[in-house]
């Protein structure tokens, strides 16, 4: 009888163990993967399981995303910046670094050297464009870096004069960059044929040529008109943002759509940096933290949820622009910089 009791206890224990094992095997894989696929289907409108960044699968943003999709039938990701990994998860499911290097006005060897210096200093986000005439140089620096392709995130843009034949323009960018796929392609400006050009980028995403797509120089009015005409919500919008042109009305509007915001001319743009870097309020805050004015401005961007892509060909500046994570601006300091807004655009678009 005693032996029978013992046997019954052992069987019960084994049954319990096996049921726990099955549960823990299934939860993260089957459900997680199914939700990822479902989210992408919702976004692209196509039954295609696009390869996702592994780390993105683990992101808590996915839980929010799934929940929102189930609740509202639309996908909206948590686009809060992760200051530990220095990345943000885009609504496409891919992770993008929250700071990088811009390459406007850098060409040939100057561009290759700048991107190489940035990559050597840990930068993994590079912004280029057809109009910068340096996609080949960016591609060369990426290929020569020895860094695994998947660790680098390259953004390029189609210019309005390419919108009439976007398929060829996309092929042209792929060929010039020569890095396999494009992480992100943006339309550089609104212009004739922009909806068709965007739809062509959507197709290139479905074909695996581009991973994420977005817009540049689209503000509230332009977005209200444009978004109902497309299928895939932009993952990113890149607009002019600096302490003298803050777009405090536009940023929350874009964020509310689950779209990440990236700022161009973060330091005011060439010809304007002295005004911003020499600003008394910014300099004082920089002194208090033992940082440079440039670092304070870039950190202000990050704390506002704006991805920063300062341009530089100076290796010391390139390094300096990566050292943004060993200090934090107080609420009061953020407010002081917010108060500098002059609605002063430094370029026409
Ligand atoms: N989508 C669009 O329409 C659009 C428009 C404009 C720009 N963009 C993108 O945004 C990126 C950033 O804009 P940008 O490069 O024109 O302007 P920016 O980043 O505001 O300023 C670049 C200037 O800042 C200087 N600089 C950089 N880091 C510095 C530091 N730590 N201390 C002092 N000076 C520093 C650079 O000089 P040094 O070379 O001497 O460091 C350069 O003269 C562009 O490169 C491009 O990728 C997009």
C-alpha cells in the first residue's frame, strides 16, 4: 500500500512537470512569432513574414503593438527611446539607433572618411540621399568597415525629380549603395507623383529590397493629405528640428501616429552652428554638465524623442557627438532650451 502511494505521488509529480515544460516551450515562440507576423500583415496588407530583428522580437513594444492591433484593428508601436540599447523600435518591427551621422555636403573621400570615423566610434546609423551624391561612398565605407551588415542602419532618400520612375530610382539606390538591402528609404520632399513613389517603396518593402519607409519634410497639413492615400504607415519622418526651430506642434502629432521623428540640422546647419553653439543658455547648461554645447543640443533632441543625425567631417566632433549617454538634462534645463524656440527655419523646405 505504502509502495502504491509512493508510485502515485511520483506519477503525479511527473505529470505536473511535463505540463509545465510544454507551457514554457510554447509561450515565447508560437504566440510571439504569430503576433509578429500578424502585425506585419496588418501593416503591409500582405501575408508576408518579413525577417525581424531578433532583439525587436523581445521588445516590450511588441506586446503593446499586438494589444493595440487587437483592440483597434490598427498597428501602433511604443516608439519610446530605449536609452540602454540606444535604439528605438520602428512600426515596421526593425530597430534603429537613436543617434547617427548625417552626410549632407560630404562627398567622395571626405564622406568615406567621415562615415568610417563614425563607424569606428560606435555610430551605426547613417543618413544619405540621392541628392547628396554620396550613396556610393557611404556604401563603400559600410562594406569596408568589417562590421556585420545587420548592425548598420542606412537611410537614403528619393528626390522629387525621381518620382516619375520610382522603380528605377530604387534600383539605382540599391546599386549605388551596394550593401544588399536598404534599411530605410524616405521621400525627400513632397512633390508631383509622391503618392506613386511611396507606393513603389511599399512594393520594394514587400519584395525585400527595403526594410522600412518614411517621409522627409512632411508637416501636419501634408501628412493629413498624404496618409489616407497610402497603405503602409511611414516608420520615420525626418524634418528640420533644432532649438531655434522646434516644431513643438508637429512632433507630438507625428508621435501620436506611432511614427518616429528624426531631426535634420540638429546643430542649426552649416553657417548657423555658431549661433546655436554660442547661445548663452545652452553654453551655461553645457558647463554645468561638463559637456559641449553640441552634446547638450543633441541630448535635448533625444530627450524630446527626436533621433539626432549631426553632420561632421571632423573626427573629434564625430566622437564628441556619440558621447550623449553619460548625462541627463533636468526638466528645468529642457524647459530652458524649449524656451529658445524662434520658429526660425534655416532652410526653405
Ligand atoms: N531631409 C532633409 O531635407 C535634410 C536637409 C538637411 C540635412 N539633412 C540631414 O541632416 C544631417 C545633419 O544636417 P547638417 O549636417 O547639414 O547640419 P548640422 O548637423 O546641424 O551641422 C553640421 C555642422 O556642424 C558642425 N559640427 C558637427 N558636430 C559638431 C560639434 N560637436 N561641435 C562643433 N561643430 C560641430 C559641422 O562641422 P564639422 O564638420 O567641422 O564638424 C558642420 O559644419 C545632414 O548631414 C543630412 O544627413 C536632411
